[in-house]
C-alpha cells in the first residue's frame, strides 16, 4: 500500500498512542509523535511528514494553530486539525489558517481515513499546480521578451524582468491586479478610449491573437508603441489555465534581429547542455552523436537514460519549424520525457491500484515503465490541440532490456531508424504512425527485436539527408546507407568524426536551413 508519512502532534500521551496505533493499522507510517508545537517544529525535517495531524489545543509557548501556520507557510505540508472543543474565537483562527480538514474528537476510523485521504489528494493537486506555475515562472523569467502571464480571468500572475523594465511596474506592484487596469492600451487610431484585450476570445478559441497598432500606458503615464501577442497557456490536461501576453517594443525593432539571434543561441546552448555525454555508456549500451543546430533555432533533441536497473530508454525528436518557439517546445518535451514522475515525467507511471481491507489502496513506491507505444500515444493526447497553429513533431522512442537485449521501438512520423547487424546488413525500421499532434487519435505499431552484441542502432533527423551541396543536390539516404556499410567495423568515435567530415565537405561552405542530428547506440 502506498501510504503517507504522518506526524501526530498531540499533548495527551494516551490519545497520541491510540491514534498512532490506529493510523498504523490503516497502513500509514507515523514518522513522529510530538507533544508540543516546539517539539513538532524541531523534528519536522527529520520526520519528513506528508501530512500533520495537529491538536489545536497544545501546551507550551505556541498552540496548534501557530505551529500549523509556520509548518505550512515554510514547507507547504498539509495540516488536519484535531479538536474536542474550542471557543468560537479559536475556531475562527483555525479556519483562517486554511487547514486541509478538521477532525472532531471522538471520530471513527472511517472518518479519520477519509479526511486524511481527501487532504492528501488536495495537497497533491495543489503541489502539481504550484510546480507548474514555478516551471512557467522559470521559463518566462529566462525569456528575453517582455512577458506577462495572467490567469483565465486576466489577473496578473507572472511578470518577467524584461516586462518590469519595459513598463516600470514591478511584479510585487502588479501581481493579482487586472491586466487591463494596470496596463491600459490604446489603438493608434483611437487615443481616447482604452482597448480591452479579448481574453475570452483566446480562452474560447484557444488561438493566438496579435496586435501591432497599439500603445501601452506605462507606470509613469507615458505611452509606448508596442506589438501585443496573446496566446493560451495550456496545462498537461490540455486545459487553458491562463494567457501569455508578449509585449514587443516597436521603438527598438531595429535591434530585434540581434536580440533574436542571442536568444536563439541561448536556447540552443541550453539544448546542448541537456544532451547525453558523448561516448556515454549505460549498463553496457554505448551512445555517440553529433548535432549541428540550424542558425534559425533548433527543434531537434535526443536523449539516452536509465529507466531502472535493467532498462534504458532513448529518443530522438524533431519539432516542426525553427526559432525560439521550436527550441522552447523541444525543451518542454525534454522535461516530460523523463522517468521522474515527481517532475511530470511520462516514461513511468505509478503502479495500478489494488483493493485491500475494503478500500482501494496504492502499491507503495511501485512504478512501471511505459512501452514506447504508450509514451507516444500519451504525447499525442497532450499535444493535439485542434488549432490552426497546432504544434507537431516527429519522434522515435525505444526501451532496451540491457540483460536480454530485447528492444521495443515506436516511431511517429520520424525518419526510419536503421539497425546495423553484426554481419553488416542494414534494416530500416519503417513500422510506426503519423507525427505527434496531427490527428486526435493515432494507430501505432511497435517494432520488437533483440539488440544483439556487436549491433548498432542509428537514428537521424531529416536535416541530415536533406543537406544540399553548392549544386543544390541532397546528401540523400542512400549516401548515408553507403557510409554506414563502409564503416560497419569502425569504432564509434572514428565513425562520428568521419561522418562529420563527409557532411561538412559535402556542404562546402553552404549553410543548412535545418538541424542536422545523428544519434547512434551500440551494444558491444
């Protein structure tokens, strides 16, 4: 049973002991029992509780309410109050501290269990929301453009440093205020009547809205000519939870190209920092690669990582288009293509629930690895928006059992992976389905094979085979296949170096407009 760690704060020893035994009989772990607020705070970090059962009436310098307020404000650990009786003033104080539940003594086992589970569920949802907004805040702060994020009602939730500099408003001053009130906008053809941004249109249609003939009123009253872009902020459940407002200063448009280039370089450098180490080995599986991002911004990314002590996962993907949006989207995809469930990873999921003692309970700590087909299907569910500017991307994702070599691989719209057998035979893996985000539902086949010692699995982006020379002739897949045949026994490091040389010489100082990615796995 996947049960929580619970701290009990109760100054009546007999009551605390009975409550501890009752919690243990339900499968919970009582990480610490404190008899005062001071005792609870002193041992909180050691106990690491997921929830605190807090008696309101405690002896000592601080009562249960003061203790609970400090615990929640500093650590966001949910609190459920225990009380037999209290005066109205004390209960009012308790309600104002926004606990996750009340238990009135005496209470039944079922009431205790239900209150705890509801509190834990509410806390988990709030953690996910807080985590998402922290992630959005991090991304927005790193953007070089002035960006303001509101909730679905137009209330300001985020204001990045560039927006503060541009408008004169700080985040602390503008937070929780209505955007249209803080930042009045005027159409250049109507300088008297403020224009109200159509948040409802973005929410209902889920589409980007752009305005380029407006002036924004800054904090000191001056008006600044700006471009305004409104786009929906979508969570993992595909629900629009806010509006991203990007503000462009038209007075400095002559500097925009340099700014864009700098931002693209930053995005590309971030992407490169997330790539696996060259000649990395995980459980005996070796990888090597080279990556030439487009000068217009990269949408390619790939990775190779451990899923557990017997499996490794790998992927290569290519986001449609170029520029900052493609680079940012690829970073978002990198963030969710992880086995770490706690940060939103989708390569694993919590084990299915089972029933016990008349209640449906989780299996503590148990997870299972999703198959490539499941992962790609989940990606399509998350990133099919049915919008005119629906983002889409291609991907190859696979899982290798490092003990047996059994490999499952799925492909969605990406170039065919190539399996180089030990005898030099090349197998193009063409099973798969359409790219992610094109259709609301997708049918997908998995390719299952044994990755034998001495074999190599090659993945690449279409930018590699589409590279042109000075005569505008493509490099072609056939040229790549011929190269691989001629290097079937070549060590990985030499193979990569030779392919880079061949690609560079073929381009002959021409510049590719697409990313060039080559990713190889080997089972020695």
